[in-house]
């Protein structure tokens, strides 16, 4: 008597048939590659806690984006490291800001061959290092909304296709959607970091982007990882405010929340495989403890299997190269 699992084992003898049987597939087209652009930088600068990633000067951003496009990756997310910080985060929304200049440079250099997404947050631009403006020792949510909206409009004006608020201020999606529409950018989409959790896995990013808070922490505005129902309420709120894509962040330790979002809401879902996920794999691979390419593809497949439509990940170039070699 032949049992189904025996038949499957026979089918798996051929590598090409194994490919036909794959139920979940990761493609370079699923990926969004982050880039870091630093103002007044003359040449590339390695990011110590994120091996393989570099802070880019404006003069080198087009070449980097072209290398990303050549790998079949359709989108980038731009993060800026400004030379000027103040308590109002003014360089975040300046038309001469580092992100705005980078977007303009990319658009001029590669046209519409890549989708440009831009981070909308204040942590890199404020002296406090917090994601919103500070009044005394507390986050001023309402005044932060005005600055976030101005930042999104300035990025859209520079040529961004998608603005991606990550500040976790209450009402940020509604404020940005209203500002974009009023400024005539009705076609610019919003991908909100809807369920962004308080996580130690962000530490390498804070080092890379010079964005660590100078006092306190972000517990009052980022989600506790103990509260999945609250995470779903945040996603639902962003949808009600007019978001185009919701995001779960981090990804690997939050696969259940990606799956929960997929089950409950009929919207595009992004997942952010964050800097700590990348750094752990890199560190272990550098010690020879695991196969970097295989583990990278396994992680990204798990994220997609959970229900993500797109994955923002520092593994983008590594994964795209590995997929090209399969």
C-alpha cells in the first residue's frame, strides 16, 4: 500500500519537482531595501554594528540604488542622518534636508525604475532622540503630528512614492493623509509602522542612524510586545485613518501578529525584519556557526509564510543574490 508521504518523498527526489511543490516562495520583488544617507559625508562609512551596511554620501546614493535595482529589488526605503539636530526637528522637513536631497538625487538618477519609500520620524533630527517632540520630559503628541505631516509633504515634494511614518504618534496617519491631500499629493501612499513594538532588536539601527534617545525610553509610544490585542487595535486605527499599507515591526519574533493581521484585515501588509535580526545572523555567520544565505532565506520565507506581502529588510541584497543563484 502506498501512503501519501511516500509519494511525496518520491516527488522530492528531483530538485526541479521540489521547486514545483513549493507552497511559499520569496522573490526579490517581495523586498524593500533600506539605505542610510548621511549629510556632509564625503565617502562611504561602514556601520559597525551592521556589517555589510554603510552610511552613504549623497554623491554615492545613485550608484547604490542602481546596484539594488540590478538585483531585481523594486523598492528602497531612505533613512537620513542629518548634520543638524534641534529640539524642533526642523531638518526633518527642510526642502534641503538630507532625505529630500537623496530622494531628488535618486529620482534624477534612476527615474521611475525604483519605488522610493521614505521614513517619516523625528528621532534622527531632534536633540532628544525621541520620535516626537518633547515638552518637558514628555512627548507632545499633537505638536509632533504637525511636524510629521510637514516632513511627509516635503518628502513627497522631493519625489517619494510612499511615505512611511514610524513615530507611533496617535493620529499620525490621518494628519499625514490630510496634509498630503491638501498639498496635491493625493497619489502618494502611506505605509505606516502600524504595530511597531518596543524592542531591543532596534539597537544596531540606533547606532547606525545616530538616533538613540538621550533620556528615558520609548515605552510610552511604542507597543509592548505583551499586548497582541492592542497591536490589532493600532492596525485597525491606521486603516480607519486611511493608511495604504500596514506594517508589523519587528518581524521574526512577531510572526503571530503578521498572521493575525492577515487573517483579520484585507489590506497590504509589510513586515520589517529589523537591524537586530540582521546583526544576529551576520554575527553568527562571521563565526562560522551558520550558513548566512540559507538562514536568510529561511527567515524571509517564514515572514512571507506568516502573511506579509512585502518585507523591509537589511537582508535584501543578500537574499536577492542567493535567490538568483538558486
